[in-house]
């Protein structure tokens, strides 16, 4: 029976205990006659094609949650989850699953208990929840961990009889009576129940009614001399601060619950062994979907986000509140680290839409170290997720910003002007700048145009801000005043500039090499090297190493630039072979290019010769075909062969024919401009039909034709000069 198809997302638990999104679409429950089974069919929401088919197994334990969510395991360590868009769709699919398995959707757990085998009949009931039976309950709960089937049965019993709530009510009695032994048993029981790794039990234990009692039971660890007061910490020390009042009660409840569950997982529960490393996989899943839900609710609460960003940039906002708002945004970004890439992208696009970058640009210049640190942490999160987000904002800002106070320039200025003695903020800003300019990150840019536009913007509008302190330090008046260059050739400024240039050359990027050549940036380096003379010091070594890098890596454009422009000045330096090596590299490349050019010339000549030879062969064949077809041939004017080799005709006819040829030769210069065109001439020609495509095209001269008609013999075929005449 097909249902109205509800929307759903399908997740699978990977080996790292993270949920991977298999796809989004519409789900239906259909009986497939070909397979004789009922399956869940999921079709794409875009193309409406089938993307996934999940068989409903009669013996698989499906779990429905309040999210709305249905979770089950297909095989060992292979868990699947269906997250529905609305609860009605989840309920409809759940009823179909129960129908196929022959269960009552509202009481499926009792059916499992009735079907218990004799092997597990001892688990049909648990002892009554009393002080006197706590030790027996603890022993039974420990016993069931020997079998996965027993664990599943125990989980069903605990949920069906609300046994967990009874245990937690007993906890209050034990604590009031200060019965430490009973509290130790409760600690063991609650820990084991959590390690059953059942989402249905998590829903009960982590509810507002029960979660603090669970924390209380976990305080009484038998291995500790005194219980830890975790409830006091969660209620008094870890107070929930609302920088902006949250009116959505569901959102507030999810935030509180997620914080406490994380505390239980990270602080209160023992670390699982290597054998049981997947024992808390469902707990990770519970937190995962909680965080997705928190992010989803936040993204849709437009009024809340508007208040956050409005108060963040308002001049009247107190420092403590502004810091609290930044910490809130930082926590949202930290939440995003466990999300799937598509969820991260949606979150950061929402934050960008509400103006997170203009807000950070304002708060970064505030003279307050904690605020700056929180702001740069948020920027670092955004850069780590996708530098292209900031690249796009920077280029959009460039189109609309009237001043030069660009977002990137603000980062550079804060890095340069950091007043922290430990330079913590400067290091953070430097890391962000390095990530934005990292060539490896640029390889992942959506398109090459975006990368080029960003680099052009950076070098035109931001590089001047970055190098301004260097230019101020090395200005002529300052150099003369402090006498730095004259007194110390190994100035840190000189070495710093060399190190910077060495790093650029080491990238072996032709984009940078073109800038170096265009700006003639090697000239001051070589001048400093020559001015250093024969002194062997750090400056000399650094410069030689720079040129050695060019030689070893054979950076052809820089090798040619250095040799062609500076080799005469460096030719006399022989105590290192670096510069001669550069010249050798240059000569080898020139020789290689010369060989390539000669080879191309030879290939071109060969192609021409082969073409000409083929042409002559075609003409020879054409000429022979013409002979076989009976066309008129013109014999040579002078021959040593006997007369009987000529065509059989009278002597007078032969003389007339020879006279016509002589007439044609004598009249050649007169007829050429308007008579006919040809490629060349010869003393003898070959007659051809006017319609022939070989030889020169014949165009009759009207004057000549009139003369022929009046005085000469009958009209005759005029000779057509052929290429074959050159071979006669």
C-alpha cells in the first residue's frame, strides 16, 4: 500500500561514529511483488528517481523517537536513521513498519516480551525496585552484558515498565537515608543502563524530569572516597547566560539538555575500553541530532539573530554584553564542527546574510583583548570551513566600500599594531592572513577567476598596508638619521626582506615570478651582494642561497632574467659555482630551444617536400591519363628522332602547326595581360582542352579570335601550359 510520501533525510553511522547524510527525498512503504517483500523506497526530491531501497526486516528492532526519528541497525556496527520533516510522516511510516512486523504501534515492546525464547525467559521480569533488591538488580544488569540479545531484552523491559523512573525515585530515598552502599549499587545500575546504548532509554533518562537525578546517581562512584558534587556545579557554577532573551522554550530546553548530556558523557561516564569503543554510539547520535536541531531553530529565528547582530555593533552595548554575544557566536561556530558540510554551509551562509563580517570588522578594532581574541576565533572558524566565503565577501565589499578600510586591511592593521606583549592577537591575525593567501587553499577555489580577482585586489589595495612598516623603517631619512645601513650590512631589515623574497621564489609560481621580473627586484639584491664585497657573513650566505634555489629548481624565467641582465656583474665571482651554474642552465636551455626550432624547421621542410612530391605524382598520373584518353599532344619543336615518330599528317600541316606555335611564342607578351594566365613558360607546350582543369586557364583574346576567323585556318584549340612542361 503506497502512502502519501513524506519528506525524509537518510543517515548512516560511519566508522568514526559520525552520521553521514546519504540523501534527501520522499519516502514510501511499498510491497514489491518481484522480491516478495515490503520495502521503504526513497526517491530524490529533485529528479524524483529512486535513490535508496530499504527492506523492512521482520526481526530487526526499529526504534521510534520524539525527534521525529526512526533508528535501527541493518547489521553489526551499521546503523541507519530516518529523520522526517514532520511528526505525521514519521508516525505513518512507523505504523507501516509495525504492520509488516505484526506489532501494535503503541505497544510493540510487550509483543517482544511475549516472544521471548526460553533462553531469555529469566529476563521477562525484573525484581521489584526496592532497597532490599538493589544488589540483585545490579548483579542481573551486569549479567546481561554477556549477550547482545539479553541487552536488547533488558532495554525493552526497562522502558516498558518505566523501571528507570522507579530507580531514580529510589535514589532520593537512599540519599535521604545516607545509604552509601545502596547509592553505590545505583551508580553501577545507571552506568550499565547508559552503556546499553539505547536511544529510547536516553529519551527517558535525559528528560527534564530525570536528568539531574541521573547526574546524582553518577556522583556516588565506589572508587572515590567522597562523592563529587556535580549537581552543584551544573546548577550554580555553570549558569546559563542569555545574552539575548530566548523566547523559544524548545530551543532553551535543547540547549540545557545538550550541555548536561555532554557533561555526563565527558566527565561522569568511564572511558570505554578498546573492545567497547562503539558502546556509546547512540549517545553520540543523540547529541548529534540535538545540535542539528539547535542550529536549525537558531537559523529560523530571524528576530533573535537580528537582535544579536544589532546589539553586537551598537555603540551603547556594554563591554561584558558584547563579549557575551561574541562567545555565543563562537559556540555556534564550535557546534558547526560536528555538522556535515552541507549543514555547515547553510549555517555560515545564514550568518553572512545577517552581517557577521561587517560586525566583526567593527568589533576587531575595539581596544579590548578578550573581544579581539573572540572575534578572531570566529574569523578563524570561518576561514577553516571555507576561505571562499571570506574571499567572496571581500570582493563584494570592494565593489561597494568607498574608503580603503577593507576587512582584510583591518586584519593587517590589527596584526601590525598589536599591543599585547606576548603578541597573541598578532599571531592569531597572522594565521588568518596566511590561510587566506595559502596557495593550497586557493587550489580548492570554486573557480580560477575568483582566485585571480582576490590576488589582484590584495596586491593593489592591501600589500601597501602590509609593507608600510617596512617602508617606514627603511626610508632614506631614517636610514641617514640612525646610520643603520652604513654601520651594519647585516641589518635585520635586509635579512627579513631577503627571507621574504626567498619564500616567494620558493613557491615557484610564475604569477609571482612575473612580478619579480617586472619590478626588477633582483637588482637591489645583487647591489647589496656586490657592496658586501668579499666579506663572508649572513647577508652573503642568504643571497647566495637565494640564487642557488633558482639554479637547483631551474626556474627558467628567473634564470634567463638573471643571466641576461646581471651576469656580467657576477661573472668574476668564482669562490662559489652558483652563478656559473646559472649560466650553464641558461646555455642549456638556449641550446634546447635551438634544437627544438631546428627540428620544427626540418619537419616543416619535410612536410613541404612530401607535399610537393605527392603533387608531382598526381600531375604525372593525370598527364598519363590524358594521353590514354586521346588528348592532342604537342611534340618538341626540335628532335633527333626520325620523321615517322610524328603523327601521320602532311608536311604542310606540320609546317602550319609549327608556325602557329612560333606565332604563340612571339605573341606571348602581348597576350599575357588579357589573353590567359599561367604559372611559367617553356619553349614547348602541351595542348589541352579548354575545359581541362590542369595547366593554365585559357582566356581567348577577342582581337586574336577575329583575326583567326578572317585570315587564318579554322578555329583551333589554343595551347595550355601545364606543370609537366617543366619536366620535359
